[in-house]
C-alpha cells in the first residue's frame, strides 16, 4: 500500500474509533514528504485519545515540518494545556 493509502486508511480507522490501531500504523510509516500531514494526523489521534500533551507535540511537529494551515493553528489554540 502506498503512503497516501495508509494515510486514508488511518483516517477511516479514526472514524471507526480504531484509534490505537490507527496510531500504530501512523507511527510505523516513514512519511517522507508527507511529514506535516502525518504529524497532524498523529495529533488528531492523540487528541481523540485524550492525550493532549502528545497532541500538542504532534501539532507543533506538523508546523515545524512546514504546515501553515489555519486549521492546524485552530487545533493548537483550542487544545487544553493539561494532559
């Protein structure tokens, strides 16, 4: 399966609440030029799991990888500062 296929598979798993499995798949992929998207996806999974610190770190990694998305900024601004 190609890297975009894996990305969309993980998005589908999130919708089905297979969060831990989706996280395992995302963490096993070498995203190459899609690092920003994968980091943001990882943040979304962490957020859904209630792991806010990990979500923030992943969202910041997405920014560092080049994402300037307004939605990413919104996610960061709305994320609680605690765990």
